[in-house]
């Protein structure tokens, strides 16, 4: 039974209580999840916190983690080759975007490499960390931050939140429980990792758009043409050449 008190205590998630860690405040759920993963915690262990003092974003940025948002890291253990682990990230983004579409009727889209946008603004970011030993994955930790009843837009004008989009508060635990169930279910289906790139493309807002990419000290501008089998973005540059982008920041430009 879901009550309208929005706490993330383990007993709110009865099917996962023994693999669920809640903290009122942490530096980053990524750090705690990494320690738990090293100590041998089971697959699908969840670490969540009401707020983070050192929330981490991609490419060494800070992730604003005020009260009201949902911040969690999921420890996954998979036998897939490390080079395919990006497909797990794509699956997480697709599952969450579909949940936002289905539960809230929102036009949620995935943005390369791993954001979720609503009406062109960022509502969710994902970060993954993995450890590989003898060419096999020991763990893949996926950290997800969703702006729910918080509002980071004064510091991040390109961000939005569920409360802003819907004009009402939303239960964080409802989203977390729904996401964990859907995602676990998808990962149990072996076909998921085969079909996920096409599924991601069907939900994406990047392909077909003019974009600017910043990768370290290099910049590229062009049209996003595709995402290939390695998860890289394929850009068509102004001179018609194609450029494969393996990582970086992607800025959608006005069409
Ligand atoms: C990004 O878009 O830059 C990725 C943001 C990832 C944020 C989440 S919040 C939970 C987990 N803990 C962190 O410190 N970061 C991730």
C-alpha cells in the first residue's frame, strides 16, 4: 500500500527491504554503493538518500541534490562483456522515460548519452561506474538523479522537475518502486540487451537535431545522425564528414 507520506525507508519497499539502504544525508550515493559493491552486496542493492552534499554528475560536475529530489544508486552485477555495459544505461533511460510517459502522461524523451528531457528540459541525469576484473564486470553501479519536488532551475535554467511540469507534488517512492520493478523486469529478459539500442532510438530527442558536442578540449558542431552499436553518437559535420563521438556533453541547438 502506498501512503502519501513520501519517505524512502526500506519498509516502504517490502519486496526489496533486505537490499535497500536509505540515508537522510550522504556525500554521494555513488560512494556508498561502491563500498557495498566491493564488500560483495547482492545484485540490485539500492542506496538512496534524501539529499547529497557532494552529488556527482557526469564529467566531474556537481549534481544539485536538494530535498525533494530522488537520488539513488543501483548496484548491478552482470555477465555481459564490459564493452556492452552502456546498453544497461540505455535500458535504464528507456525504462524511466516510459514510466514518466505512462504514469504522468509527460512527453519524456531520452537525450544522448543518458539524460531524460521533458519539454526540452532536463529532468533526470544518470551516471555509471563499473569495475572490471579479468575482462569481466564485477559490478556496474548506475546513479540516477530525478528532479521531482525540488526545483534546480534557478541554478540550472535548462532543468525542470516533475512538480514544475505537473503543477503538483509527486511521491518519490512511487517513482522509485515503479522504476526498480520495471528495470529489474527488463534486465531479466535476455532480449533487452539486443533490442535496447533500437528502443532507445524510438524514445530519443537527439537524432536528427543540430547539436554541439564538447569532449574535453574539443568541440564539434553538426547534425546528430545516429547512435551506433557501441553507443557512440554519429555526427554529420558541416563539410559532410561523419564523426563518431564516444563521450561528451551534448547540447541540442535550436532547429
Ligand atoms: C548527470 O547528468 O550529470 C548525471 C547525474 C547523476 C546524479 C545521480 S544522483 C544519485 C547518484 N549519486 C551521485 O552523486 N550522482 C548520481
